C-alpha cells in the first residue's frame, strides 16, 4: 500500500536527539529550540518566533494574546481543521464562519466585509494547502475596521505571498510541525509574533504565567508568577528532530514541489477533458507543495475513486467536514451569508499521497491508478 503520508526524516535527526540527551537538557528552551526559532526568524524575516507544543497551541496563544471580551466575534472559514475554531473558543470568542473561494479553497476575501458586526474583533485566515489567502485585501479590511489578523499557516511553512513568508503578514502566524506537515517534530508548532508589543506577554503565557524569560535576560531579579499562563514549551528532543529538517528545508521543499509538479503535469489532460479540477496557485503565491488534491465531479464519484485507489494499493483521503455543519460548529458559531462553495467544493476534494521522498515509482502507480479510473469512467 502506498501510504498517504510519511513523516519527514533526515539522517542527522537521531544524532541531534542524542546530543540533546547527552547535554542533559531535554525540557523546553534548550539549544535546539533556540536554533529552530532563530533559523525561522532569519529565514522568514519574522520579528519573533516561539516554538510551541502544537499548531493548535500556537493558535491558542494567538487567540489568548488578542484578549477577546465576552460577546466578541472572530471571522473564519468553515472549511478548516477544528483547531482553528477551538482556539478561538478558548480565547473567549464567538465563531462567525464565512464561505471559501472555489479556486484555492481559501476564505473568500470578498465575503468578509458582509460578515463584520460591531462585535467583530479578528479575522482568522487559513492558508489551505500552503497557498496564501488574498492577504492585501484582507489586511486592508482589517485596517479599516481595526481587526486583528491571525494566520493559520499550519500548512504554510516555506510558502509566501508577494515575497512575504506566510505567518509574517498578520498580527500572529501559527505553524504546525505535526507529523503530517512538511516539517515535523512529531507534535509541535510555532507562533510568529509580528508586533513586538506582544513578545513579553507571549513568553509569560507560554511559561506557566511566570516571568522566566525576563529573568533569564537579567531584566528582572525575581523569578515569579506574574499573570495567567499555560505550558506551551515543547521538549528540546523534539526540537532536535525538527532542526535536522530545517537544515535541509530547501531540499525538502524542492523534493515536494517536484512531486507536486509531476502530479499536475500528469493530470492536466484529465482537466482539459473536463473530468477533474486541479489546484490553482495564484500568481502572487509561492507554495510549498503541502498537498496535492483533485476535485471530482461530486461526492459519489469521489467515494468511488477512493475505493478504486484502495484496491490498487493507493491510500487517498478526504478531509474537513465543514465546521458549521459539525455538532460543535452549530453550538459555538453561525455561518454568515450563503454557503455557496464550502460544502459543495469540500465534498469533491480528494488528497493524493504526498510526502518528502515519495518515490517516482510509487508516484507513477498513483498516477496510473487515477488515470485508469477515469479511462474506465469514460469508456
Ligand atoms: C494541522 C493543522 C492545525 C493543527 O496543528 P497541530 O500541530 O496538529 O495541532 C491547525 N490548522 C490547520 C489548517 C492544520 O492543517
């Protein structure tokens, strides 16, 4: 069976983990944690990057830093992972779901303004498949209404919009290093803080409410409990695993892009024949090949395709039942405007195997299986 995902691994990973163990420093904020955050700050031109225990807790931190008041609303797409929504609930906000664009599956920037009320405090954008949302328009709306912008860039590490790294455009950016993402530490993530006024509060929040960060910098002489906090610091062993991949970040990115481009070239004839739709990458976006997906005619055809691929030894999957139609989505939120594309488009989407070092032979088997499904369909 060709698996849908394999976690990224590079050989030095195990050596770095051993180094962390040998240094007798395996809790958070050790050598490798520092190396990873510094690398990201430099590479992505980010004001401040803090590693977290997951992409979800990076989002939790961003929402808590926004200090929502009771009744405040955040606007987010319905087509996303539950973390985008649960973090906003933890932050005390109500959810207002909006529709997506059918081409990129990202939040439809032209439908955001109609969803704004006098309670709206933030817009959460999700850069689906590592392809950027239309950020100029979104930042302009946020500026005019005085809203915060949180980028769920869990899938967008190494992607950019008009040359800017995803995660560095809004007030906060959130990365995931889960094993299903392009770069991984098992479970982990990072928050990118783009306004220095949040730096200290973020450190306190991440360090169980203490001023440990200030204390270590010698800025205060007492290490004490100063505010509400939680524990969002990942282990340095996990950071060591991530560090090995950041050292090979371009190689991993190029490998994935090569697979993505092979898929895209192979399926172009199916699109030309009107049988499927392929992902759209707008000109201003550089993507990271996080995902390769096809859009079938409808949900029935998708079910048949996934079953057919399974019989051919290929694991293909779909995801994201729109949040507004999920039990918790109904409880915590409402959909603003019309669900023109969210449900319809999500039901047609199928994701194909995509990971670092997907072999060309395996990929050929995936491609041939998809092509033979559509040949049979036509014949
Ligand atoms: C993976 C993902 C998350 C959650 O990241 P974890 O590290 O698994 O907590 C959040 N949002 C999106 C869009 C994701 O793809």
